[in-house]
C-alpha cells in the first residue's frame, strides 16, 4: 500500500496529521483575489504562501514535473511541483514516489510562490514538497450517474457533480437574502418551540412522540411556527420572523417531504395589499440576486428569465375566477347544505374531478382551484386572492361586494403551477377565532364533522385563544417554503435536490433497499 510505503520511507509521519498553524496561509478564492492581476516575472511572485485544498486532478509531465489542481471553498487553482525548485535535499526517487502517492480526492497543503505560467494560468509553484493532510481512502469516481448511488453517497455526488453543490449553495444564499431583507425591514428573528403538546398552525397529520419528563403526555413536532409567532406579536414583538424546520407526517413526492423549512413573518398593523407589495419586492429582488450568483459563481445552474418577475404580479379573485371557469355561480358557501349543493351542480354540469369528489368543502374548493386557477401561474406569477372563509380558519373574513360570499383576507402566490407563499390578515378576535377553529371540521354535510384523514384533526389550542384575548393587534402573516423557492430559482425538478441529504426516504436508507419506491432522487 502506497501510504504504508510512504511511512517506511519517512515521506509522511502520519496519514492524518494535525494541521500546523501557518501565518501566511490563505484560501483559494483569496489567493485568486490577491494575485489575480499577477503578470509573468512579477516581483510579487517572490512571496511565499500556503494553500490547502482537495486534489481534483494530477498530471505528470515526465519524471520531474507534476501539475495539480486543488479546490477550496468551491474555487480551483493550479499547483506546480517542479523537482528543480525543491532544493538540493530533494531526491528524484522521493519526488517520483510523491508523484505516485498523491491521488484525486486527497487533501494537501502546498507552499510556494504565486506565478503565472507561459499559458497564462495563475499557479502556485511549490518551494517544498506538498504535505498530505488527509488521504482519500475511498476512490473518487470520475462520474456518478446512478440515482441509487447518488442518493446513498451524497458527499461523493457533491464532489463529482458540481450542480448538486450549486443548488445547495444557492439555498444558503436564498436563506441569507431573506434574513437580510427582513432584518433591513426592522424584523426580529426568534426561535419558537419545535416540540410541544400541540403541533399548531395548520391542518395536517403530525409526528408524535413522548418525553421521559412527561410520560403521560403525547408530544408533537410542529406543523408550523404560526401560533407561537403570533403569541410574540401579542407580547409586543410587532415585527417577527422565523426560518426553521416544520414537520408533516404525510407522503413524499417531487415537491413534498415530511421535514421541510419554513420562513414565516408577522407584522402588526399590516394589511393584505401591503403583504402583496412586500412579497413582490422580496421575490423580484431575490430573482435578481439569484441571477447574479448564477452568472458569476453557480455557473452550472440555468440562467433565470428575470422578465418573468416583473412587478406587479397578476391577481385573480378566487370565487369570480372559479365561477368563470366552471360556467356557473357557486352556492352560498356558508350554508349548511353548500357542500351537497355544489356536488350536485358539478354532477349536473358533467364536470369531472380527477380522483373523485373530495370529502369536505375546503378540500373540494382546493381541488377545483388546482384544476382551474393554479395552472394560470405558468404564464407569470399569480396571486389567488380572497379564498372562501371555510378554507382559511386563521384569517380575517369579510363579505365580498362582488359575490356577496364570505371570504378571507388571504392570498396565495403561485409560480409555475406551484404554491410559493401564503399570506393573510390574521384573525385577532378570540371569539371568532375559537368559533372558526371549532367549525373547521363541520364543512361536510353541515350536520356532522367532516371526515378527516387519520391524524389530521389537531386538538384546538385553547392556550392560543387565551393568548390573543390579551390583544393581538391587526396583523399580517406570511409563510413560504424555502425548498419551493430553491426549486424555483435553481431549476431543480425535485425537492430532494434542494435538501442536503435528500428526502426522508433517502435519509433512512430505503432507496437502497427498494429503489422503485424512490422518487428517482
């Protein structure tokens, strides 16, 4: 084995030595920035610096010259090791052995002088033999295309396929941009509980667990941070946001994963039109920022069409637009027989609902919107506004002057057929809020609670009702899935591409056992 032989020859003392502190070390990006203007035979080339990095390639030119490419902080630089430049103590046998020892994937340090080769390549010319810091014990492949291997060995996928890392790097930049944007708008970032007695904030099946501290209580991972953040608004934090994980114990597909990242903000004394304007400003600015990154750093990603994010975005009112698409007026949606009436009208109109009629009014309306309204967002970003109140139990309601239906002060932003953001004026009347939450399951026949999927019916969080009794000011709330943003701006087709280690299926290793169940991630 080459490493054993190197130890015997005294070429290396340890395969994984502690890093020696060097005052003149720098990263590859810094090296390129400092010496990017270097000319051949420039006096600056007498300076000696140390670079660290992973070997990307090794090229031998005879017995006395080796060229390396090393990468550090996502940038590359060429290293040149010339036997004649290493001093009188260097033997040719040692040099030749070193040339055979270093392989793609090894981490090394190279100390030498910045120079520019005759071909114009910025290079560090070694003055001493490079030091092996951490050898690659597993061979780094030249290509990696098998979906199963890529999902099982994400670290190799990132090394071999630059686009994988570029998507994740873009995710980091997107998160930072949102955080900086909200800080600039005087929002404060808070962390709220992830594990609690109630999942809170949405209708979805939660993950449940228990604690040794409370063995008799069933605890849940949060579905959304919404109710906690609104408690903070009650407490006087009038501009608050959080970027963090949420969990929904539901299926995995190309756009859904049980664990995902949400950004939510809440702003006191803010109306729906103001939320819409802020969303347009944020998205348009983020699109420009992402395009700049794609054109300069993340070059494996496809460029964006910035014209698609020209503001203002189109708006479509839910009920009038749906009535136009269906060709008939909707029944009064707050009536006790509204669900059966709508189902009957759909049948008489011979309107087919793929997958069958959903069992509740909110789900039926949501399905109709998915069929007739959301596809309009393929043309350009689209706000769908003023949903029927039964679809939004946490939002303020008002009577629409056009349709005389009770609707919510709410809008959803769709881009390319996918929901990107959800926002509304928060219900701050504790009596109305308790009634809306209690009634949310009574939108089936109007007589009995509508059937929910097993585990969907989270208990009413009465502590939240008590909290807003202390006075929740008129508040605008906004939520967006970070992975959806990354998919939009990176061009990724699957949510797994936007998660560091793929979906839950990838993380628990099921892809290896049964690849056919995978989403081909």
